């Protein structure tokens, strides 16, 4: 997302070109592309999101998503600048964080806009509390991987967007 609006398409194209002529051309995707593609596939037109990033980087993410035609109603970020600390953050803390997020009138909440920030343990609990689909970049990435592998789009505990409609 930092490379410019819509850059996930260019990155995928460049990777595909680099692999031309190999005996097996794998499916290529990016987590940024998975997030925006899956939000569109879910029919999300208006979202709110949480991110671990700095203010400036979170603004880049919001602008990127909005350039893809998805309105970001509200967002909160945690200004965690150390990637190791992002990965160590307690995913259940998101259940408190999401309470500060304006979610009325949104189609989906992105509980973690960063594939590195853990969120899976909180997805279904947040979804049940909010009464709307809750997803994350990691879930969108996993869903797109499953689709590309022609596997069932289901994962226990992963919320509405991976087959679980509990609480909705």
C-alpha cells in the first residue's frame, strides 16, 4: 500500500512476469490485494478499521482502501512502530479497541488491517457483539488462498467471511 494506490495489481503483474517460463506458475496474490478484493466480494461499501500503524501509515491504508471504492467511516490506530511488538499484541485487546470505533451504518469491520497483527481469537466475539461481519487482512488473505487452491472457504472461528455466520 505504501508504494501507491492500486499497487497490489502492479506487484502481482510483475511477479507473474518474473515467473513466466517456469514449469509451474503459482497463483500470485498480495495481502493488500486480498483485503480490497475480498471486501468488494463481500459487498462491503462502508467499513471501519483498526490498525497497529503510525498515524501517517494508517492514513495511507485508509486512502488506499478508499481509492478502491470502499468508504472508511472510522479508523483507529495504535502507533506501534516495532514490527515484533505488532506480532506480540494480544488479539483479545481488540475487543476493547473496537468499542471506540464508530460502526453504525458500516457493512464490515476490519478488526486488523495488518496481516501481522493477531486478530483471529477476537473475530467471532467482536462479530457477535457488533452484529455485523468482522474480518481482518489475515482472514481475507486466507480466504483468497483457499479460493485459489479450490478449497472450501471455511475456517472454524474465523467469522462470517470464512463460513461462520454465528451471531448474525
